[in-house]
C-alpha cells in the first residue's frame, strides 16, 4: 500500500463522517494519522548543530496543525544540494553534489556570483531531486540565461508516509538552504538579491523558511504551495510575501483538501498570486464525465489509476506551467481579479468558486505575465489566468501580445470599477501588513463588507464549526 492509497483511505473515512468543511475534517484527519503512524511529543523542541532549535509550540501546533511533530534530524532527512551551470553536463548525475556535514564542502571554480541569478529548486512531498521536472526546469533556465543553479534533494525526509512529519521536515530543509546561502555570502560575497528560490508544494514552504533566515532574498516562486497544515496559519508558518523582495505564487489545485482532494494553498500570500483556469482543477485533469460521482460509494468504484491521476494532476501542473514560461516567447497573461471576491472564496472553504478574469483589456495595474518574467511587470495582487490546451499552454498570437504590452505601457490607472483595488503593500494605518493575518481573522471583516446570503451563511457556518471543534480538542 503506497502513500497515496493511505491518504485516500483516510480521506474516505473522514468524508464518511459527514464532514463538510476542511478545517474540521483536517483536524480529525490529523488525529487519525497520529494514531496510525505514531507521533512525537507535541511540546517537544529539538535542536540541531549549525541549524538552531525548532519548537513545536504555537504557532507550529494549532487547530490548523494538530499533532504536528518536531522535524527529524538532518541525518534522517538527508538533504543535499547539487550544483549546475552551463558548463555542466546535461544529466542530473553531472552536477556537483555538496557535502554538508560536519561542514560544508563546496570546491569548484565554476560558481560565479557575477552571474545574474542563483537559483535553488526544491521539490515537495513524496518526491526527490531526481524528479524529471526539476531537471527540465534547470535545463530551461540555463538555456535562457547564464546562471548558478542548485537542485535541493530531501527525498528521504519527503518520503515519510506520515505527511505531517514530512511537512515538519521542511523547516530543517529551509534551514539547510539558508546555511549554505550564509556560507556563500561569506566565502563568495553572494548577493541575496540575486537569489531566486523556486519550490513546489512543500518545497515552496521550505523556500520560505530559508528566506526568513536570510534578509534581502530577491525572489521566491511558490508552485502550488502545500495546503494541509499551512492554510489559515500565520506568516511564520507558511510562505508569505514578506519573505522576499518579490514573491509570486501559482495556484492550480485550490480545492479543499477534505473532502475534494485539493493539495494547493487556497489563500493569496504573495505579491502576485495567479489562479490558473479558475484555480480549482486544470484542463486534462478532470475525472472523465462518464464516471458519475454522487456518493462516496461512487468514489470507491473509480479505478485507482484514474483517481490518483485526478488528485496529483492539477497540483503538478504548476511546475509545468512555470517551466513553459521559461522556454517560450509567448506569454500566459493574467488579469487582476477582485481582491474581496478572492478573499471570500478563501474563507468559505466549502463554497469555493473559480477565480476568473479576462485579458480583453489591460493596463499596467490590471495585467501581468505569469512565471519567469513576472517580476518585471508592475502589477501586484490577485490574478486569474487561462492556459490553452497542451504545451506550451500559452496563446501564440503575437498580435495579442503586442496589444497587451502596449496597453500595459500606457499611463494611467486601470478602470476596474467593479473590483476593489489592492495596494502592493496592503498596510493598515498601524503599518501592519493586513494580508498576513490568519484567514479566520478576516471573516468578520468580509461579512461587514458584503451582505449576501450566498457568502454570509457559509462563512459564518465555517467559523462557528471551526471554533466548536477547536474548543473540544485537548491540545488547543
């Protein structure tokens, strides 16, 4: 029985209890996982040489992260970095793998801090540095520009069948990446502003933890950051726009983890958050229409290969889209969506609607491009993008590109009278970054602003159910 089968069994049990909202379901899912796999002391703090201490008290353990264990040791996680440049052979085996313990060993004359960028690419749950998408992305980046590229491999720590242990291990992974960056700063005078961290799923949060330790990181790209254990948590626990000078996030699988098998973060957490094809499911990733699903019994009848494809397909599209934006001259254009609407979608978990917008008309504040070149465009906020079927996922109409680029180059504000404008900083009068508050703290504010039964009732119900469940749990 593999990891995905175990997850499906647990999901089915939780759904069978009649759970509707993911916060409630996730709590019981975590409890069941702890009993199945065992768990470490919830109040344990572990310390590792060169990396520091990792407490498990609040905010690392909460109603959104019940029974999260302390991260495993560096030896158990087995993190490595493998270095590549244009001078390296094409195979993943041609890279130079660094030694980390007891001290960092990085002996090469090919590492050049004068190169425009230094990239760190990190995988997620149940993956490894040998994943083909990482090699594909590395090759695309090196074809595009002369760069230093490091592929992070924490396959031992990511392959723990207990997802919660793997999620906790990202804290050590982030610390290891930060440790090497500090080393490169001292030995080679590496400029953090030239660093671009790219992470998929749990790797996005690992990238966040690295950046939190290194002031001035240039950019983080989160490719469908993991949802379970991170949704609704404070910025210390998850990827956040305060982690780097520019943070862009791809959202491709924002369905609630329970009961609809979504693995991607729902909330907008970056300077630019792009929801692809509505954000819920991606084209070619749907369960066939001839497979009716009306009850849990219907799910049980679906072939495992079909169901596993459905669960992972949308989540993995994020890195496919990003790599395509490096490889091709056409753009996956995105247009700003209403910030308030996207926030309501995020907090009413059981009633998420696709986040959509049209690029029929653009301006410098309304439209941006997805992926590789996103940091060069001025627009900030929540965006929606549509892909075309099949690689390279972008419209190759050069006249359309010229029209949009011309509109973005025009002076003046965008004319979205029906949408709430969003400041790049999103600061309230106290100077506090309002977008860094937890999701639940924003629910009352949303309800004061919009008074419709379609929004108000689900949000109030979600908040009430979450608080009721939380009050009965012994660890809260």
